[in-house]
């Protein structure tokens, strides 16, 4: 089958095709910790279903072959239920009030001495090559470190997904290693690159 889970690290395949992007949005001087001129990130809610389903339907070809997120109300309900009953946090990046840029999960969150989570994401076709997913990734990292108290965020990416690798590299992740036959996807064991970002990697946070 075409798997849109990714080793149970994020509720869907975390290695969505993002596309090449430029950082064009300007940072706003707002006092809101997660807002920009037209870009914000917030936890997903049930009321977001309509906008997310529409954006996913419009982006189906764009997501292939790396992601197959929900495209129906039933699919949304199943995905949302996993978020509210497991060790995961779902976040949506928005351009304006109701235009989704991308969907993120911080999953398999473990606190204590570890304080770590896996990052999953996919972007929407309408916002390809705008830089918004790059900036949204930074906001998601801030949420994980400042709101959840994480120390480490890890993304595992198939080597062939050059666009996703480019995204985490732009966001400041470091490549930590290579894991042969790491996850079974579409019936095959797939190699993955391991990328990570630590709380002290943020500018001025040493």
C-alpha cells in the first residue's frame, strides 16, 4: 500500500515534497511569540478540518510520492484522534487567517532526561517557493523548545527527498548520520538520513 505513516513518527509520512523555496516573508515586530506579518503557527483544532481537507485535495499530486495525508472528513477525524490520544502535538502554519501553508507534528515526545521529539511535516502546493515553510519550521521549533520544553527535535528523511533535506538544512538542522533500512515504507525497508536541531542551536541560545 502507499503508506502515509512514517514508522509511527508523526501520523503521516514526514518526508513530504516541499519544493525549492525562497525566504521572502518579513518578520513582524508583533508581541505575539509565534506571529509574523502574514504567517503564524498554532495547534490544530477540529475547526481546521475544512481548510486542511481542501488544501490537501489541491496538493495531492504535489505531495506524491512522499505523503498521502487525509482528504476527507473521516480521514481528518482519524488523524486528529491520534493527536489527542497519543504523545504527539499537531501544528498548522497559516498564511493569514484561513490559508494553510503546511502541517507539522512533534511526535513520540519523551521528556525526563531525553526531552526529544520527531518532526513530521508537509507543505501545500499553493505556498511552494515562497519561503513560508522554512519560516514556519522555525516557528514550530520555537514552539517545541519554548512551549513544550524540548531539547532536541529530529527529522528522518529518505535520501531521495532532496527538497525535504533542503528545507531542514535551511532551517538549521545538522545531519547526524545515515540509517540503512530504517523504516518500512510501501513494503520496502528504506534508508534515511538523520537530521537534528537542538535548543541551543538557535541564535543567541548557547
